[in-house]
C-alpha cells in the first residue's frame, strides 16, 4: 500500500471542487432505467463511479463517455448479467444494484466486492426486498456480500425497513421501486440516518420524471408506479470533497478558494459551512458564483456537533479539532462504523498517535488536542476520506507519514496533485 510523506505546509490558491460522487451514482442508475438517451454532464469519474457504470453495463445498458459527459441509453427491460457483478469498494453501488437486480424478469444476479464491501451490512435491504416479493439472500448467510438476487419484478405493495444503518437501503428501493408493477409504500423503523442523501435521491428521481410523496421526517414514502423519462442532468460540485478543501484552508492555509459549488441542489454535507462558522473558522461564501473562501485560523473554538445526517463529515470535523482550544464532541455517528471502515474507531486510534486525547463510545467521540502535535505514521486503512483528512492533519506536523495513497481514486483522483499545486509538501 502506497505511503505519502508529509511535512509542514502552508497552502494558498484556488481549487475547482470535483463533481459529486453521490449525485453521479444516482444519475447513472436512474438514467439507466429511463428508456431512451440521457446525458449526464460533468460526472465524477472515479473508482466508485466506474463500478456503477460497469454494473449498469452488465444489465445491457449502453454507456459512452464523450468529453465531460456520459451518454446513457437506458431501458426498462434488464438482461441477466453474464457474470458476477463486482462493485469493488463501492457500498453505494452494491446497495443500489441489489435493489435494481430485482427488475430482471428471470434469472439470478450475483453481487460481490472487495474485502471492505464484503464486511458491510446488507440485512435490512434483503429483508425489505423479500417483503416486496423478491428472493434475495446472502451467499454466506451472514447478511453480507456476496449477495444473490432472483429476478422476477417487484410485486409487493408495502415494505418496512430499518433506517438506522444506512440511507442507501432506502435510496436503492426508491430508485428501483418506480419500475415496480404497482405503487409502493415504505415505512422506516427506528431512527432514519443520513436523511440528506435520501433527499438527493428523490431530487434526481424527480428530474427524471418520477413521482414520490414522502413525510417531512423521511420515514414514510409512497412511490407512484410511473416510468423514468430520459433527460440531461448536470452533476454539481461535491460538498463532501469541498469540506476537506475548506478544512485545509482553515488548518494550514493562507487562503483557499473552492469553486464549482452549486447551492441550489440539496447536499447534506453543505452543513460544513455552518460547522466552520460555529467552530470559529474564517470563511466567505458567494452563492451566486458558487465559491467559498477559507482563510487560515490561529485557533478554533471547539464545540459539539451532531453528524447523524452527515456522517461523511466525521473525518473533517475530527481534524478541525486539532486547532481547537476547547474539546470537540462529535455525536450521532454510530452508522459511521459501517462505512468503508469503522471510521469512529480508526479516527480515535490514529489521532492518539499525534498526541491527541480521544474518548470513544458507540455513538460519539470526544477530542481534546494538545498545543503541539507529534509527528506520526498514520494508517488510513485504505479509506479514502480518512486518508485525505490525515494528510491535511499531517501538514500541521513537522514530518509525518500517511498510508493508503491508492484510496483517493475512490472519490478524488487528483487530490495529491491539487494539494501540491497550492503548496502542500508531499512526496
């Protein structure tokens, strides 16, 4: 696994925010189910989204890349794949393709992935699909991949599903449910986490002609039996990635300006702007031009942050604590343990190497930072968001090493290049 050597850095410059991984996934899958030709403009081409493209192609969908767009010729009749679908490291691809596999008229679909994906829970989605008349199960009988789905179309009309593990289960059923034989209603049991991602799913579905009624708390849905309509959809800049860039500007920047942001489409991780203000960062927001500027701060205030709807911000808020004069408490993040890694556990253990005091429970982490950080060898466990966050944190030290360089291909392939261009000392 590749390592990167990091020395103390000061960043300054302008960075174009990469396209949203979340919106790219959704646009690929939904346009694949729209009978006709759709254009997805400015997609993120990364390891995860390529996994989604390959998965859709396995069902007979034609997808061509031309310049800065994907031309997707979708259809409402999916063929049985000739081989096992390998989603690589993409949990989103696995959850969405599992639901979509139910639309195959006959035959079986087998879905697997890398070591990380084969550890991620699938039980709630498999139970929900069985309620909808779909025979779906784990090959190892442990509610994890490899997953086997028997096609035959969705015939059930009502489903209940656990919302406490991942919003991707619900998003997958919403996307596939539009193509069901009749209308479907969904009721969520327990706490619904990451509601903002479901909002993004519904937003893209509506752009392709779907009709969904839902409650304000995102716990009840009614999917009308319609059909997706081909369209042109432009992918916005990714606030999940922008949060990393803005944290870099705050922690080790003179001034960093992030552009290519769209404030009109819902993205839960735009909450980073509210968090930066609360923690005492210096930022300037220009919604009209889609830019945010972050200036370096000598110290930050700390505080308490509920990330139950925005778990991908956990690594970012964790590293912001490194300049906080008061403790930082992050809570509502038990579902972050089911991401590419147990992010809560790894953040606690790796920050301790820097001399940080961390206190961990099942649902939260308390971080108390020292006045001076130690040099350290940090292990991202091949988790892309942890790797990028740890690299930014390491820029506060004299000399540190971060393991897991290859992981950036998952969501931000040009991360190292962009960081070097604005002054990061990386080799």
